[in-house]
C-alpha cells in the first residue's frame, strides 16, 4: 500500500475525517428536507415515506459519527 493510500485510510479515523463526515451527512439532510417538502406539496405518500426513512438514516449516521468523535476526543474539553 502506498503512503498516500495509508494517509487516506487513516483520515477516516481522524478527528478531521469525522468532522468532514458529519458535515457531509448533515448536508444530506438539506436534500431530504427538500424531498419531504416536495412530497407534501404533491401529496405523494410514497416519497414522503422515503424521505422519512432517509431522515432516520441521517439521524442514525450522525449519532454514530458523534459517538466516534467522542471516542476519538475523550480528552477534548468541548466534547465533555
């Protein structure tokens, strides 16, 4: 494995990598909110259910990333 590949693999487990993952996951919430708004205006129950399931997945993903961040930053003052 090259040095660049090792560096990229370790990035996912770093604090910066977790912050980037949190941001991209939260950014996905904007798309889900737009989908839910469109589904409500069109009275499309199937799209509304899809957006609810997607929202649940985003919440779960954020909770997992937050737990990972707490595990990485046990000594961090801001995380408690």
